[in-house]
C-alpha cells in the first residue's frame, strides 16, 4: 500500500505550536492549495488542507514559517473518525507531514505575514535547470543558471 502526499501552498495563519501532555511538541497549520484545473468562465478554486507536524519539524515550522509563506510539505494522509455532540459519525482528514520545505525566496522582513489573499494568484514555479557539481565538489558550493527561488543554497545561508 502507498500513502504519500506532496503539497505546495501558502500558510493561511501562523502555525499553532503546542505540546502533548507527555511533552511531545507538535504544530498545526492550514495550507491554501490552488487546484490546477479551472473550468472556462469559472473562478479558480482553492483547497484548505490541515497539516500537522511533530517534534523537531514542529520546532522548525513554528520558528521559521509565517502566514502567507509558500511552503511545500511531504507526508501521509491520516483519517480520524469520531462522533460529534449530536451523535453523528464524522471523519476528518489531516496531512501528517514529515518534511517541510521553503518554496520561495526570502521576503522583505517588513512584509512578512502580510499576504493579501484577496489578490491570491496561482504561482507556477520556473523550470529548474541546474549544473551538476564536479566530482568531489559539494553540491552547495556551485552556482547555476536562473532558477529563481529554487537555486541551491549554501549551508551558511540557512537560518538554523
């Protein structure tokens, strides 16, 4: 069986960081993910997907990710069944992400978290064309063409 999902979207709010009673950290956030297909004459539809991350990934997300930021997540879909207050059986779906990535370059520090959703536009990443490093050369030390936000990053540029 295979249960794997990869998503890219924008955070709709700041991640909600908490700990369980046993002390395990986790964070929850929602991604706004545009659908690829839009019928002619209709508005683009966006899905709002609930994401949960645990332990070190939760610490990382709560520290470096903010509302409006474009991120990519990789994880599994988890279905929860429960009975609501009226006695109806319900289901909810969460993506339990084990990896979370930056999907855009750094913004102005003054603009962080001020994304205007009324002008939400689909962002298509540019094609990536990278130069392969020569034998023995670390991948983070080479520079390639114009990849936009997807260029390799040197270890010194990482925020952690």
